[in-house]
């Protein structure tokens, strides 16, 4: 299975900050990388698919980049509703696998 | 709007079985596969497998092949996960997620709210 490693695991931040989360795959996954936001007790929400395509309805402050093994999720001007845990997920090969998560917190 | 609504929390004893439902609405049910995933405390999300709601085809993660069954009721637009032989390691939040295929890949564009399954003697 492809291993996905996110960093950092925890990210202290403030409103208005620009934050970057990285995700590394154990082998090349081309651009088959998706990002999700998850808040406790809620359904996870798709933010970015295919490395850099923003899901409909997602604010433009969320951007994704990367290809091969290294990817980033950037949140420009962090808003109060952005405090959550973020996961990357590869869809290159089965089984789909996820990073361990990055908790963005105050 | 697309919604996936899962059944409520379950408490089970070791060795028992659990059946979790995922009621879909807001889209054409047979046109999208539903995947099942789980997240144990402190662990990352883990994929269990998926069901093609059109023809009923299922694919399971090798880890769960002998303990997991996926079914669906197309008239009720509901998918089901059944997990047998429960142990404490199966204590987790279980999610259903719709898979959307596009740009040569797939992604989980809608998720259920999660169902907590607790296994305890």
C-alpha cells in the first residue's frame, strides 16, 4: 500500500495567517491526490481533488499544488471556520490511503 | 442537495456483528459507488471497500475480506455495511462516502456524518 505522510501533525496558527500543510507519498502518485477538511462530529469535506482542482463551493483561499510524491495544501488568510483537521488521500492505486492528519489550531 | 445520513451509534460485545446504514438522497443512487471507511481513535482513516450501487458489485480491502459485507437497497437508496466477529480493534467511527469519477481519477465528494461503533465486554 502507498504510505502517505503529512507534516506537521499539529499547526498552531492565528486568524489571517497563511498556513501550508505538506503531504508526501511513498511512491509517485502523479497528481492523484485529494485534500479533505474534518471537524469533530461532522462529515469530512472535500477541498481539493487531483492535486490542485478546487471543489465547487470551497473558498478560493484554499489552494493545492504538487505532483509525483510531494504535495502542499495552502490556506491563505486563515478564517475562524478553518480550524479543523486536514487529510490528504491518494487515489492512484487501490487501496486509497490517507495521511495521518494535520490539526490546525489556535 | 446531496446528503448521506448514517445510522446511530452502536455498542456491541466482542464476537457480535454490527450493521451500519447510509441513506443517500439528492442524486441518482445507482449512478455512484459508495465507499466505506473507518477511523479508530488516534488512527488515520482506513478504507474498507466499496459497492457499485448500480450492479451490486463489491470490492473489499484484503484486510476485511472475510468479515465485511456490503449490500444496498436501491428502492430505499440505502447502502449497508455489516461487520462480523467484532473485537475491540473494530471500535471506530465508520463513514460512508460517495465516489465521484473525473479527470481520470476519483475522489470522495460527499461523506456521511459517521457512525460510532464501540466494542466492549
